[in-house]
């Protein structure tokens, strides 16, 4: 057994380039795993730096602007638009969230009454004991959610202080990351092993994929959020901004997010319209928008960047989300692509 493992190890890791690549990956994963809470502003800044690099390159290469001027224009415009949206949308979003929380008990009672009537129509499929257990579970979840929201509101002043610090630090870090990008890369190379040719090759491939993924993901959030907001406004659904923001953010969790966000949308529609034609038309329009997102928007925005099986993506979301929380979920697809690239460069010993 030991000899078989030893032969496998020699066949897989006899190349110093592979050993150096794996060492770099393990060190990088370890730093993010143990110090992600300290590196949070830097991680956010890196995401925005990738997002803003494309318009900066457009101004620099196509319009022949100096890079520093392009950086100032793009970053200044991004901060201005973000501040405007924050000031305009946040009060409305907060009011709709508060109203939604207040209406949750009424929605719950309506759902309870509707479910209690099901055994009368389908006695052979549904019994009261199962419904009581289900409603007790839902009731406890809603109560715990209310307690969590109350705790959040109590700690909101402390959170505002942290948000103010982030609002100052992140744009400053984005500016320096974009301005002195080559300097930081050269400094990082000094700490890498000498046998790093394979690592640099994979990093070059992954860097372009990460940039395309971040840009595509932000565009997908915007497209899906705006499209669902228009649908909700057309049907006159309550809390349109709150629900459309939730739907837009749900694309961060492939497949799973679309299923989870359908629950509050259906609950609000049922509470407002009942089992009327408007309820079914709204759900039909919402489902069509989700199908268009998965079959039209995603292939167009990501094309070859998401060349992974759906099961692989779901497993990657579960694993990396469990390891790194939000950032693991956000970067699940690039990380899965990285793992796939590393596996492909390992020697094939199937012969």
C-alpha cells in the first residue's frame, strides 16, 4: 500500500514546477482562509479593480488617454454613480424592507389558512399533522429571522461606522491597485519560488477569466435586477425594489439562489393577488425571466468562462461557500475553474 502511494506521488509530483504551483496555491488558500476577515477591504478593492480595469483600458488604448487621467475619470465616475444610487435607492429599499417585515405575520397567516384548506381537497395526499409540523417550523424560522433583524437594527450604528471606514479605504485602495498594478505584481513575484513558470502560466489564464467573470457577474446582476423590477412594476407587485434587488443578488449563487428567491416572490404575490390570474401570470413572467437569464444572458456574458458542469458548480458553491462564506460563493466558479486547470496540468498516470 505504501509503495503504491509512493509510486503515485513520484509520478504526479516529480516536476518541480508542479510542486511550486501547489505550494503557492496552498499558501494562498491558507492566507485567505485564516485572515479573510482582516483582508476584507482588500478583497473588495480587488473586485472593484478588476471591474474598472476594462473601462480604463478602453480610455487608454482606444481614446489614447493617459492611464492616470483614465483612472481618475473612471474611478471618479464610479464613486459618483455609487453615491447617487446609495442616496436615492437606500431610503426606498429600507422602507420597503421594514414594511415587508411588518407584513410577514399577515402573509404567514394567509399561507397557513391556504395550507390548512389543502387536506380538504386532497385528503389522500396531505394530512393535518404534516401541515402542523411544517407551519411550526416556518413560524420558528420567521421568529428567529425577526430577532436577527432586531439585533441588526440595534447594531446598525456600529455598522455605519465600519461602513464609513470602508467607504474611505476601499476607493483609496482601488486607486493604488490600478495605478501601481505592475509594481505590486513585481513585488509579489519576489516571494515566489524559482520554479514558477507553470504557476505564472495558469495565473495568466485565470486572471483573464476572473476579470471576465467579475465584469459578467455585475452585468448579470444589473440586467436581472432591472428586468425583474420592470416585471414587478408592470403587475403592481408590492415591494418591487426590495424583491428585484433580492432577485439580482440571487445570481451570485448559481441555481440555488434562483430557487430560494422564488419563495418570497411567490409569497408576496399570493398575499397580494391570491390564487387569481394575476398571481399565475406574474409567476409565469418571473419564471420566463429566470429561464432567459440561465439560457441567454449567462451564455452571452460568460461564454467559455463557465465551461463547467452544473453539478460541479453547485458542489463548488457548497464547498467554497462553507470555507469562505460570501467570497467563497462569489468566486466559486473561478475557483472551480482553477482547480480544474491544476488537475489538467498534473501528469496523466492512467496508462
